[in-house]
């Protein structure tokens, strides 16, 4: 009689254990994935000709090519086809480090009011590039990405007031950024640059 009950009890126990593991696994998977983040909010409109010119990188969550960058400056120029010819330059590792220069091309999306770009370093790949903040005077901007993996705080001057910097950090936190990897970019006074 015991031998007849035992397989049934083992089966029920295994089935309950399997169901429990499925529930726990689902909860853990959901926790790892996290709640879906809302879309990264961009500015409503960018006057592209006014946005062109030189921007000093004040701080960034850097990509691998710009780790250790000093005197980082990103410059934009609209070409006749509406593309943004970009020059990104910096001294690698120190103020006296070798000058690195990159020339990606920005492709402005017809949607998004000029705030959504694809930045192409290598054909045919275009990196996500979103203008998430731009002050009315076009003197400070923040460039983000939907994945919140990289970000650039930039200005027309090599430094910005501490209060402005703190406000931009709060804006990024509100947009769902973790700022543990954010780094200020050392900028030398213009008179000291070679």
C-alpha cells in the first residue's frame, strides 16, 4: 500500500516544485530586466544652424575611444545635404597627450524636431544620439542615448557654473540615468592650449 502511494506523492511534490521554480524564475527574470523605462525625452525643437559650431565636453559617460580624454571638443557643421559633419578632438591621457581627431557624420532624423540623430563613425552603422537638453541661448546642451549607456554634457565654454552642472545632473537622473560612471572632462584654459 505504501509503495502505491509513494509514486503519487512524489509526482505531486515534483509537480509543485516545478511550478514553484517557474514562479521564482519568472520573478527573478523580471527583476533582472527591470521595469521598462519610459522613452528618453528630447527637446521639442533644435534650430540646427544655431546648434552648429564648437561644444566643449564638460562631462561624459565616455565611450571606449574617449576614455582619459582631456580638452575634448565636438564641432558641428551642416553640409549642403543636411548632414552634420562632425569633428571630435581631444588630447589622450593628459593635457600634453597625443591629439586624437575623429570625423563622424550626423544624420538628422526627419522626425524629432532636429533632436534625433544617427551618428556614423563606421559605415553603415549609426549610433543613437539624442539632444535631451538645450538651453534657450544655445550655450549648454546634453546629448543622451535611449539605452542610457553614454551621455555628454557640453557647453560653448570650457567650464560651466557649479549650479548649472548640478541642475543638469538632476535632469539626467530624472531621465533614468545612473551617473556612477559620469566623469568630468579636464579642460585647460584656452590660453594654455598648444
